[in-house]
């Protein structure tokens, strides 16, 4: 059952019709979304799509031109950043170079005049949680990138915010360490039960970390949902291409399906246009030696790329990209059958912008 706008405002973080312009440039255009309490929510999109602007408005570091922001039922639209129950971990980590790890984590509590005993209790708990106890006396220049990232997290979490904002905090890490930190961050969020909002342009990061995500483009939210739903059922060409890899097949509507360069393809979805696009992920195309019952396409393999756990095939007629782990003796020039199963073909909305 869907919840009323009033119920949404009372729970978690609610953003209503937020707009932000810089002279003639629309950074955000009528953005609305709801983040539930204890949810790991990701804002995903390319550079310049407005995701960091939205994060800064939530943090109170910038003000929206119009619209409202509610946290726990309270309108915080014009509330100063220092009075919001929100903390931010920045891309640069922003650690104080002259302070130790312990002093960096304690800085916010000391600024707010917390009692010494309470500061000690909170700091030591966060250092232990993030496996930083042995590093408490070090300064930032003595830390690795992953360690600095954990210190920045501890400094934000020690304030026990209702919402933790993460502005691409893993972008400076190498690929191996970034993958580890993504998993650690997800486990930490589940352990704490706090609301995390992550900004990233990394599709894999969004899929690993998120309970739900919003894909953004040109200052607007294009699609919202849990990672599996957004990946499996992209609304339009932009989402299909931005989140993962997709084969986009131009086609014309005909009774029962669509007509394509590969011939007729049956569909399970309704087709709302005369001419448009259907999409299928490379890993959803089935490879075989015999024609399938439906949506079979006879192709010739033109190139093969080995990716460790799978092979990526390029075929003609095409272009089509196929990902398979079943056939390890396929060579360029060989003819095979592909099945583009009706249930795997996604009808995309018209997206010509």
C-alpha cells in the first residue's frame, strides 16, 4: 500500500520539489524523493547531473531556490548546517593535518563543548568499530588512503547523526581497495542502522552499497528503485546504458512483438510506440548450437574477449554483445544460435533527449 505524502514527511528524509539554478544553468529541476530511516540510498549519475548539489542542499551547505526538505517530520529547508542532524564525509576527507587520528575524530565533539568523559567514550567506540584503535596517535600523513577514509567516517559518525552524507568518498582509492571499502561501508551501515546517502558516478559501487538508488541526469531524477529493479528494468536508453552494459535494438512495433534487423522478436511487455528501442543485457542472451523455440537469431562470432569469469562475444549481424561462461571452445568465425528470450527483452520509453 502506498504511503501518503504526510506519512513520508514524518519518516526519514523527504525532499519536495527542490530547484536550484546558477544563473541560466538548472542544477536541479523539481527534484522529489524520500529516503526511509536506516536506508542506504545512492544518488547515481554522470558528472554535472546535480547529485552533489542535492547532497550539499541536504547538508545545509547550499540553499535551494525553491522546494522543501524534511527530516524526521521537521522542515529543515532554511536550518543552518550546524543545527542539522546531518554529517558529511567529503571526497577529500578534509582531515586536519596537524591533529592525530584521535584528535580529528574528537574535534566536532570538542567544538560542541561535550564533557571530556563523553568525548572519550564516543571516540574510543568509533575507533574500535572502524579498527582504528592502533592508529589513534598517528597523523593523517602517516595513513594510507583506506585508513584516511575510515578516520573521516569515524569523525562523522562520532556525532551520531540521523543522516550520514557520503560525497564520492571512495573515488581516490585504487580499484582493489575501493571494492573492499564498499563492502565494509555496507556492513557498517547495517550494523549502525543509520541513514546513509551516497553520491557516486560508479555504477558498481551503487549496486554493491544501496538499498535503493536514484539515477540522475541533467538536474532531474530519471528512475528510482532498488538496484536489481533499476538494472533489470531500465526505463529508458540513458538508464540502460549508464547502469551496466546493454544491447539497444532499434525496432518497429508489429502484432505480438517487434520487427528488428534480426527479424521478428516476441515480447512480454506492451509496446507504447510505433518505432523505438528494446534492450537486453549481454549476460541474458543464451548461447546454443540449435535454434531455440522463440526469438532465435543465427549469428557469426567476430571477436572474443576473455574476462576471467566469462567470455564476451561480438557477433554479426549486430552489433550485439554476448556474455557467456558456458561455451569455452567458441572461436571467431563460428556460427552459433542466440536466444533473446521475450522475458529478458525490455521495452524502453522514448528517450530522444
